[in-house]
C-alpha cells in the first residue's frame, strides 16, 4: 500500500492549488479525480465552460457593437451550437494541458478513479481500468465540488429538459428557453442566450434573487436584463413541468403557463460527497452533502481531514476555492502561510456582468454605520462612449466617520476586472480621498471610480485637518 503525506480528492480549483502548494513544499502528494480528465467541475462543466460560452456569444452575436451598428448587427449571421462548442473544447483542452504540466513540474502524482474511505487514514480507488487500488496518507483534503440537483418531479431527458451539465452539450440552439432558478448559474445562462436573441424566460419561485448582492445594484441589473428582452418571473412557484415532445410546458401556481422548446433546470447544487463513504473516516455531511470546516484552517471535525471549495458551501467561487486549497494544504503540512485577506470580490458573468467587494448598502445600514453613497454611470465616461456602452453603474459606499471605503458594487461591461481596484483599497483600509487625489488613465472605464468618489466626496463634510491654502494678496 502506497503512503503519502497528503491525498487530495478532486482536482478543481481547491484541489489544484493545494496539490501545487504541497508539491512546492517537496511533500509526497497524490490527486485523485473521478473524471476521465483532470480539472474538476470548474474546468469541465462549471466556471471555465460558462465563461468561455459567454465570450463566444458576445463575440459572434456582435452584442458589444450593437449600440453603434443597430440591433440587427451580427458578426456571424447564423450561429449554431457547433460554433459555441468549438471554442469551448479548445479552451478546455488548453486548461487541462496547463494543469497536467503544472502537476508534472511540481511532482504531483495523479490517479483517475472513484475514491472512498475504508478507514480514517485509508482510501481505495476504483480506477477507470477496472482495478481497485488502496493507499494511505497522513492528511487528506476533500475538494470534490458539487453536482447538479435533480429533483424527481423534473422530467429530465438530456434533450429538451436538461441540467446545467447537460446544457453544455446541446445539439442545436433552441428558439425559446425556460430557465428555472435565478441563482448565479441560471442568471448567467439566461442572460447569455438572451444576447443570442433566444426568447428566454427566467423563473424564480422566490420574490427576490441574488440576495447576497446590494438591492440597488440588483434593481439596476433587473432593469437592464428586462430591457435586453429577458422575461423575468419572480415569486412564481412551479406546480409541474411537462415534456410534451414538441415542447416543454411549465405550469406555475399563479395560473401562468410557459411553453418553450427547452428547459434548463438550474435550481441548486449538492455536495459531491455521497460516494466517499465518509462514515469510515468519522465524518458526516449536512442535508445538501456539504462538509463543515473551521473557516480559518479548513480542518474538518476529523483533524487529519480538510475540505475546501464548493463542497464546504458559501461563497462557492473558483477564486475563493483556490485560496482555501492553498491555506488548507499549508495548515495540513504544518507550514506557516499568509492568511486570506478579509475582502474578496464576487463576480457574476452575466450579460451585463455584476461584481461586488465589501459591504452592501443593506449591511452598512444593519451595522448602524453613518455613510455616504457615490454613483458613476459608465455613460459619463469618455471610454464608455467610445465602447458604445449605454448602461453600467459603479456604486461606492463610504463611512462618514472615518471616510474609509466600505464597499463597491459594479454592474456593466468589465465589472469583474474593475472590482479589483476596490478590493485593493478595501484591504489597505483606504479612504474616499484616494479616488479624489489620484489620477486615473483617461479614457478608461476605471475613471468611474474617480467620478463616484467625487460624487460622495462633494456631499461629505470637509475634515478639519484639511488646510485651505492661503491666497496671496492682490497687488
């Protein structure tokens, strides 16, 4: 039986980061993945595919140029599912190749197959070759991610009623699409296909959606997606879904019916832990298959086993999973490391993008912090005019007492790139004065920070410490 310093189950963002970190520490590390290729959900059905699909849609549809050339403008007149898949497969192949190279360079061993615990320090793996291999380790990291939630009452058929994994393999583009679930995945796919001029209906049983985002920002986003043509149905619980062969019919409890060619069910995901036999390691999960961990070390109740990434729940981002994997590996291998920074960005790759960092206005209010708001519209920037951006907003929250930046919310083109300026200022405990004092490249969308900063600055009291320069007397 082979023995390792660290065995990692799952090769997604958390598993990858942990393995490379362990390799650089010159420890013997093994990565086990149940798929036939490395990369995990993030590379094959999650983050990378959806973002690649988004970029392909925006490029081929000519979406970004329509404000100049009209709504009928297209880069490619007839866009097929094969057009979308071609770029997708090229990107995935590249991602897997880079990952394999990184593992080889850092002497990380890999094994493809399904792992299950047989004892606290032992696992057995049913390989794709039909063999059963057993190995042991001092420490383990569970980074298996999540799988789609497939309720029994939804008539999945892999053709007209699909989950988010099957959706990537669609044979042809539907003329109409119903998306159930206005979470991150549902919103991303619904807005992407609206940009392809597919008639999309997005159903969310609750009265609100994306509740972790500032409400004012969501209102701005809602206005934009509805203007783009998305039919958003909130507060509409589903009574039943029927596959009629030629179409799918969704019956809502309020009496409304939606008839479309295809239905994408994207309401929730479950931790991919059901095959791990966690009981043999002294662990159990919650009702959604997720593991509880110490959020500073990512150690589970079984001290020698760690968990990171989507399998531990919120925030379930590829970016945070990478950090979690690194920190978990360092702690497991008793190596000091820098802690995670307190403020990290959220990114939703919808059309338009949403990205936030720091507190929302609701959170500021709940903490009783006196604050001011600065707003910038992308159309106020010269770069926005040059790019043909008609919408987009940057919202800045500032403390009246300390003048410190409290949070930034952005909706619009480039939001997920722009947010890192806010992240740096927040983590360095910067103030609104930073955006007023400093010069930004012109013309850029980043200039929106200066506009929003001035908007807040001009409504705030001037600190007594500020000195007004004396004017020379007139001769």
